[in-house]
């Protein structure tokens, strides 16, 4: 035992309280605990609640797994969020009538985001669609790898937010109300309602891109007014993905164990002086989690354990797909170890193809197509796809008319109708759901709003969107706002 630690134990309680408060102890002892996990402890929690109809112990903020009130089909989710608005009529939603009317003037009403570059000339997709798999789902030629997994995915062709802006629609998709910040995201609601299968890793993890945060930044994974235990934990976009994970050499081993034991004693004394403060219990639990992560996080992020064949499947052997493929593979390793919700983001909004769509759209497809399909294929071959839900999609789509020149331009925003796909976790594979109108402008059949999407996701996890509530300032808050329907037709 070190002299410093021996002296600490020998001090009187009064002197120890004055000199070695919890705050002072943490600031003076660089134990190497992952700072990204500790950062969540600085957020002031404001409310206490427990999901109704979820059988849990007396209210306490922890990540212990909780039994949902309904029979769940999914246990974990990986969301491959595609910022910017993928052009659905060029990827998942073939429109022969749009091709026939190429160059003609569109007679319907259109809400443009960039009026100075707007046009009402209909723009056909420059890429061909082909039927694939036993189901015969038509997919664009610029998504050959996604085309190879169509029998395992459900393509939703009738998504709608009703808003053309990026941020307003992102907030609707992620947190339930269009344009409103400061609300918990989908991942926060899932971890709040269900806890985590792993007590050695954060329940909600975010994988950002090397180029920086996505549009709307940290709002994408905010825990809002929930305790910070439920917000997304961000992994760095490059190695080392977790800073300060290892203790400095002079504090490793027995001395670190002693320091952690001493910190636990201080925490318990502090908690005893403040009974009933469950947010404090959550903070203490987060400290303990951060310490346990020193071993578990290293294991989860160690891709040297993967075979060369698996790495090639994700595209780690190619410059174009290596970065996104690495994050998709890490996502699989995280859910494999009990993480409840993993979300991947791009920097900025690479699907926002206002100009030169003939070059920009195939470019982002080449980066993401192979890794996204590999994730589904890998989960399936490992027997995990039945319980892991995979989501691929953005916040809006694109307009059927050209923005700028008919041949060299792009497409403006469109929140009235767009496509996404889901796989695994209780989703029927090999089907399409809903349709847009004949040129792909508006969702027209089996419309799925962002609220419907969220209600369906919650149902797959055994949660009722009407019953999952959080008390904030004395009022019941829900992820899903207003009327929403579960898309039972896409659930196996």
C-alpha cells in the first residue's frame, strides 16, 4: 500500500472530509477512467420517474435490465442514420411515370427550400432499378450490396415528417417533436425503459465520423431532461476511441483498486447524508461503470479478434469503405456485448445532394452500401438478427423536380415522402411498405410519420408508446406525441 494512501486512511474523519471531498479526490487522482463517461456526471438531473407497467424495484436510476410490459421481439438496435435526405426515387422507390415525364413541368404544388435555384421540371432518375432476391424488391443499381440483402429487409417507401428542413425533421425523428430541442432522443427512451444487458458498457453509444459532428450536433443523442445516465455516450471517431481509458503507470494495479475503494466509501457516505436522491445514485453508478469499462471497452473495440473474411465483408480492405465499415463492425461488437442502442452518424449531411447529384449520390453510396449490408449479413450469420433491429434512413428525402440544370443539378429537400429500411428485431424481411405518389413527391399509401415509426420501434421492444412516460416538472412526458399507429403489417 502506498504511503499516500496509508496517510489518507489514517486521517480523522473531519480532516478527511475537509481535504478529501469527493470533488477534491476526483480532481487530484488521475485514475485514467474514460473521461467521456465521466462527463455525463456533470449534468444536473432534474426529474425522477419510472416507466409505467415496467416491473422494476423502487425508483432508482440504474441500467439493470427491466422487463417490458409486452412481449419483445428486439433486444438491441443499431441505427445507421443518413443525414441530409437520401434521394428515395434514385435509391429505393422506382418511378416509371417520373421517367416518362422527364423534363416536363410538374403541375402540383411544391414547397422549395431554395427558391432561387428551384425548378418545376421533373427529373428522372439517371440510374436503373432491378428486382432482387426471392421477394423481387426493386433497388437502384448504385446500391448493389443492399440489393443483395433485400430478402432480409423491409423497405418503407412512405415515410413523412411534413417538414422540409433538416433540423426540424431530425428532431421529429429522434425526439418526437419537430424543431424542439432539449428532449430525450429515441436511444434515451429505450435505455430508460429497458436498462441494459451489459453492466460493463454504456447502454447507449454513439459513433461519430472523423469529419466532425452531424448537423444539429449533440442534440441528436441528448438525454434532454432525463438524468444524464440515459444520454448517448460518444466514442471518438479515430483511435484511441476512448481517451484516458488506462490509468497512468504509477496508479495502475493495486493502488488504483485502493483508490476506487476509497472513492466508493466517500460516495456511500455522501449518499447516506442525502437519502432518496436517486440522481445521486445514478452518478455513483456511472463512476462504477467507468471503472469497469477499462477492460470491457478494450475488448469491444479490439478488431484484431475479427477474421480477415469478416473485415473484407465490411470493406475494411478498401479505402472508400474502411472508415464506415469499421464503425459498423464496432456497432455489431457492442450489441454483441449487451449494449442496448448504437447509433452511427456522418459528419455534416453527405446525402444533401443539391448539386451534381450524378456524382455526389454514387459517392456516398460507395462509402456506405457495402458496410450497411455487411452489418445485416453478419448479424444474420451469427444468429443475432432476430433480436437486433437495424435501421437505415435519414430525416427527409428529395423532390422529384430538378434543382438547377436538368442534367447537372441536384434535388431540393422533401419531407412529404421518402424511404427508409428496417431489418431484424421482429421486422418482416423481403417486403415493401407504403408508397409515394406516381412521381415520388408525397407519401400516399400506408403513410408512416415519425411518430408512427417511433411507436413501431417501441412495440418491437415490448413497450407501449402510450404508457412509456417520464415525469418532468410534474407532467407526464412521452416520446410519441399525439395520434400514432404501430405498423403491425411490418412486424413478423
